[in-house]
């Protein structure tokens, strides 16, 4: 049965205007030219609700501040409030940076690019979020109450921990709301399939928050491959330094000891038990945090400050580790350029994994088969089979000899090895260049085959798609298979062995129990 769609505010204004004119009523609609240059009529703005606004969600709201933010929802208004309280300092800092001259370049170091026009737009967003939206937007703790009570919402930004992305997005799409979901799109493979299916059915505008997909550099990286600059690509290496220095992983769950600590051994298991005991304690839930709502569809776990805020990403109950955090910013461009499709096998090796907190470091090897041209919807046509290796936690691929004295960017990057040369780019697809340098210099710029996103603004591209004025840069149609590939690395980690995957049927064929990791059972009541 087709879902009943809520009337949007723009449709209401249009219908009300027609009705009023027909009745001879006096009605005031502010013409665009009366508002002045650069101003947008209220009827052209998208009514947006933000869910999960204490971290990356705040950044998304800044980038969406030109629109009409009507509702804000977070399970922890203490943490979210601290983030908003920082806006004054952020505004002062960015204003100072815009006014200051560029620093002199240091010998042997590349200058850090600074786009003043983009910075000015960001500054305006900060100011508008602080001065306009925070004062008038209605506030909620439970997204279900927000969606039930507030009927003027047209689009929903979702930037919660990973485990709640799918439930909230599905609830919003059921009501005909456009959705912008932070990466990774979902916590498990089955949810990614479900979101893609519902997006097709509802036809709402969807976008995953991997902002690199909208960057000019990222599109150039893809165009290098499409132009044949490095020939056939059969080998790909992708790495990130996460979680080093960002959040804890490879740690035990805090737990009261079953024996006196001084009787524990100093072997590996004994040290882990000592660490778990040292972290154990009865920590009160912060006054403004609804811990039950934070847990959401995940299992019931007692509150501990090592879980929230932010550190949830390293815990299996709520996050999917470094590959979920950075995979969408790094694997994206290789999948895009090579139309990789679903992998046929995945194997993850790692430092010790206790099933509660992700390992300190992992390496995942994906094998992508070649496919006939008739199956372009799920694979790469006639392109050859390819192997993609993912590294995190400080693990790195061998440095290509073409770099000479230069080192690989330890923060993260991708190296595509082709039959004619190599392509290297940084996180988000930034700074793409061909190796060796002689190839880069002789090849020149690749032909532009991809449209550029205006001002490289990922969030506003979604707004334009919601208004029917553009195509979304990274809709669920594309984001779901990308997310699935990322999450299959986690499935292989849990399986503890190489898995063979039938992507067409979403099934692990050689390790039956691994199929349990493709989905999750939601907690009672969710």
C-alpha cells in the first residue's frame, strides 16, 4: 500500500495562495525581489530536524544553517549544550583566521590550503545557527516523539551513534521525510539493504554524510581512473591511522573482578582482567543524558563514561570501528572509479579481539571478481578482478618506490596500482596525483566527466535534491553497497576466518554462523 505523504510547507503555501486569491482574500506573499539580493524566500527553505547534534551533527547543522532548522533532538542535552556553547569561541577563532594573512610556507612542507570564501560561508552558518535557530527550534530527547508531534519537518539530519542510524532513518522515510544520514549508513549489512529498498519505495531525497564524495578533488581522482591514466587496476591499498589517538579500542569491558586483584597473574589474560577491574565502578548517569534512549536498539549495558560521549565508536554494541568511521571517506573513491560491486571473499586479521571492543589494529583483504558487461548493475563490467587491502590502527602498506624521499600520509590515504602507473590520494579523495611524477606531469588534467557540486557543499546538495533541483551526490542507492562492503570487513572479523560472499543473495556461503553477523536482533521494545 502506498504510504500517505505529509504535505510540505511549500505545497501548503502554494495551495493556500491559490485558495486565497480565488476567494478574493488579501494575502501577503513576499516576492523574491523584495527580500534583497542573496536572501531566500521562506517558502524556498527546507524545514530540517537534527537528531544527534552533539558531535558531527553540530557541524552538519552549521552547514545547513541557511535553511529553516525547526527541531533539535539529542539523548544528551548536557553534551549537546556544551557543543553549542562553543560557538562563540568558534566564531571568534574563524573570524580571526579569515582576517589574518596566510602564514609563510615552511621549507619542505606543503602549504595548508585555506579557502576564505568557504570559511566565510561557514562563519555565516555558525552565526545563523547561534543567533536564529537555537532560539526557535523545538527541542526533544526522543526522536519518536519529535516525528509524532512536529508535522512541519520536511528533512531529517541523523548524526547519532551508528546503531541508531537505520531505525531513525526508516521512521523518517515512512513519513515521507528526506533523510541525511552520517556515515557509516548503518550498523549492519541487513540494515543497509533495508534503507536502500525503502529509499527506492518512498523516493525521498537521501544522502550519506561522506562529504568527500562532493569534493572536486575526489571527482578528479575518479576521472583519472576513467581516463585510463594508470591502466587496468588490480591492486588497491587503503589505510587510516584511526583509532590511534581518537578513541580507545582493544580494551576490556569494565568489570568487577571475580577474585582479588593482587591474586591475578601478570600474563596477558591477567593484565586484561586487571585493566577491566581498574575501570569498574558505579558511575552515575549524567543528569541530562537519557541512557536508555542512547542504548536504543542495542543491548542493555550499564552506563560508563568510557562509552559516551564519542568513545562509543570503538565498542561493538554501538559502533563499527575505524572502517565505519573512515571507510566511507577512503574506500569510496576506489569503489566509485572501478565500479567494484560486491566482494566475493573477505578476510580480516587483527590484534586480539575480545568481541566487546574492536581490535587496536586490523587488516582486511577484499577480493572483487571481474564480471561480464551484462551485470554492470552489480559489478565492474569487463574490468579485471581486483584485490583491495584495508589497514588501520597504524598499519600501513609498503611505500611505493616512486615516492622517493616522500613518505605516505600516516593519517590515511589510498593507493591504486594500475598496469600503466599508480594513483595516490589522501583522505576524502583529496590531493589526487599520479605516480611516478613524470606520468602526472605528462598526462595533465583528466577530462571532466562528473558534475561538480556547487561550492562542494555536501549538505546543501542534499537540500537541493529534496527541493527537486539537483541529484543527491551520495544517495542510498550508492551509499548502501559501499557501506555493506565496509561492514563485511567487520563480519569477517567476527567470523575469525576468510568468508566467501554471495552478494546477490546477501549470504556467506562457506561459514554458516557468519550470516548471523549480517544482521542484529533489536532490543525488546525497539
